C-alpha cells in the first residue's frame, strides 16, 4: 500500500492528460514496446530507468535499455536516462547512446549529505567537469555532436 499501486495502467495516462496541460514524462520505461506505446499515448518525455535497480533485482540496466528505447521513439519525445549515472563519462555514454539528458540522483544527494547545498553544487560541478574532460579527451567539443560512434573515441 505504501510503495506500489498495482492498479496503475496505460489508461491512467489519458486520465492524467485530461487533468493537466503540463508535459507528461513517464518514468520507468525499459522496453521499446512500452516506449512506443507511451509515444502513441502522447507523453512528451520518457525516463529510461530501472529505479536504481531497487524494484526488480537483476532487471536490465538503464544503459542497456537506452539504445532500444531511443531507436523505438526515433526522436519523437525527449529521452532522459536515470539510474546508475555517477560520472561525467557515464553522462557522455548515455548522451552518445541516445539520451537527451541524464538525471543525476545519488551524487548530488551524497554531496548534500556531506556539505549541504555547497556539497550538492560541488558534486554536480565535478560531474560537469568530468564530462568536459571526457569530451576533450575523445576529440569532441560539444555534447550536441555525440552519437554512438563517439563511444569508439573513448578507447
């Protein structure tokens, strides 16, 4: 009763659409069929996430699911990647695999726990610095130019 609501289903997206004009972003998509269905139902974004692997032990990783989900939606909606992205090189890889952006959950929370708002800011700044370094070391200057071929440049 606290953590789950098994009654949720695809029809709830239409109900939600009737209640708001805000963009709907659906989290927890790991299969390309679900991604296509979400697009057909009019969501504006998808978060490719296995919820930190806490929901189903041994589930597919977000990184492994990202390619098929990105291919399935073919740019029709915004794709965010979540779960297991801790470094700038993780962000680089997710963007190259098809994510439009990457959610950073635990690192900024660890920073917050260590040093409050300044710690959270520093944790995110470190990831950005690592991303910048990874871009430079792989011969790139902008995340907008990343695609799957960029992964070959990581050596």
